[in-house]
């Protein structure tokens, strides 16, 4: 597998997405145990393609960051869905979303190993921007 997907350059990859990745690096040092899930979203069954190989261009990207203690206590999470478009860096808090919204858009179930009460609490929470 490759770790690359078509992203808008200025304003996304070199803008808001870069800012989010910089924030995650800070959170790693502050929170210690982070689990990060990142993937594209193709909101259209026939996505726009580019190039002779018709590479599909995602409409959005998501990032889920889960923080926990050494034994999975003190769970906390923050998640984002960001359009693959030019977005000002300062708009990052506007793209915070509950994990459950990402599950609905992708058909994935991220926290299924947790007990139902904990899973529901983590997945339905719309976090505030971590400091």
C-alpha cells in the first residue's frame, strides 16, 4: 500500500491538513498515547479522476485521534472531516465532527471493541479543539 492520495496543494495539503498534522505532533508529546486513523472519503460513487490512469480524487479526508492511558483508561477522542479543497488554517475547529458521522459516511465501525456505553460516549461526542 502507498501512503498517498490526491490532495489539493495550497490551502489543503500545504495548509489546513498540514496544520492538523502539526497539531497532532504537539498532542503526541502532551498526551503520550495517541491512535490515529486517517483515510480519504469519496462522497460520490463516480469520483472525479485525474491523469491517464484515472486516479480518483477524494472529496474529503477524515482523521480520528484517540487518546488514552496505558491501560485504555481516560479515553478521549477528536475527529475531523475536511473537504479536499482550499480551506483557511483557522477553520480547523469548524471541521470537528463526532466519530459516528465518519462511520455513517464510510460504513466503518471504529470503536467496536469497546463496551457499548464507552463506544457510544466516545463516538457521539463532538469534541472541542484540543490544546
